């Protein structure tokens, strides 16, 4: 027996209600599965890790921090590595180190240790890959200078800040300089730097570049660096060439100092070039 129109309408309405309920149940199941997955993904911070946290509250003793996983950590003020009076608004993000100890129900955290480890990594990479690193010269100390990168101190020996001892070393105080890390000891937190090595490397690069650009017979200009009985040394812009006495003048010269003075600028001819040994023989009388 066929159903009446009213019965058919009721059946359709019932089917619609059933389908809507099934969709709601499927949606609830998906949302529940998502929550379960998020809970599975929550990982409690491990000791020795550097994690990102948010300020929850500041107290006289320290700072309460949200470490995720619906938990809080505590950082005493002496682990803050900053001014205690510094404004720390709620929600401010910090990077902290998880200390291998706890206080009550809270794990202990340290910004001071996190800063040290993150900054140490910069020196470590510079040391490993022989890359220059920029530091600020803070002050003179016994035997050299105290330099700083962010909050980490490093020692720069006085003998490694310049190529010449006659330079006024006090002028470097307050300056930012590029240096090479030559010694690194994490256990003692000892870092030793050298600017001199970088300067020598730059000097060698200039020397090689100039040497590669020279040809025998070429006319060059240089500045007299020093005068000896066996000739004069002329700076060609990063490499020295030598003018023997017999190549100074067509006449006989007893002492080159009678003819040339230190600091004189001369036009010279490249007589002989030994690229392997880096030797350049120059002539004044040939120009």
C-alpha cells in the first residue's frame, strides 16, 4: 500500500534529521580526534633544552613562565641576566634554558644560561669555520682588552689587536672590530680573539692581487719604506719591491740615502718579477 503524501513528507523530515545528527556526530568525532592528537603532540620540556616561554607573573623571588603543556616554570631573578627593574609585561616571550633541577612543582629556568649558550654558538661557529666575528672593545685589562658580543665577554691580547706596536691602542676602546676566534674553551668559558690574524690575511690578499697584476717592464708608483746600503724598499700598495743601488742612478752612489729619503714617492720600472717567491726588482734610472 503506497504511503500518503503526509507520510512521505514525514519520512523525508526524519531522514534529514538523521543525516544532520550523523554529520554532527562525525564533526564531534573529528574535533575530539584533533584534541587527542594535540595532547599527544604536547611534549614536556626536557632538561638541557632551550625553549621559548611567556611571562605569566613576576614576584619578588622571580618570574613565573608559561612553558606550554598547561604547565608553568619558575626563573629566579639571579637567572634572569638583566635588570630586575626591567619591565616584563605579561605575555612577553623569552628564550630560556631548562635547568637540571626543580623548585616545588615548577621546573627551574634560566635566561642567563640560554643567552650564554646561544651567544657561545656564534663564537663556536666562527672558530669552527674560521669566520670573522664582530665584537665591541669594552676596556683595557692586564695584557690586552676585554671585548663583548651581546652579554658574552672575550679576551683580545694587546699583541693581537694591531700589526704595529707603535699604534695608539686606547683608540680601540668603544669601537666595534672584526676578529678571529683563536682559542675556545666552553668548560672554563674562555674565549681568546685576534684582530692581527685578520689584518695579516687581508694584507696577504692585497699582496697577491698586486703581484698578479704586475708585469716586467711595467711602470709603477710607490712610496719609499726603508733605506739600506744594499738598496731601498718601496711599498707598491701592499707589497714591497727592492731597488738595488745600481738601479738608482746611472752614476755611482755610495749611499742610497744621499739620493732618496724615506716617504718619497717614486716612479719605477719593474725589472724582474718572481711570483713564486714574491720578489720584485725595481729600477729608478730606467724610467
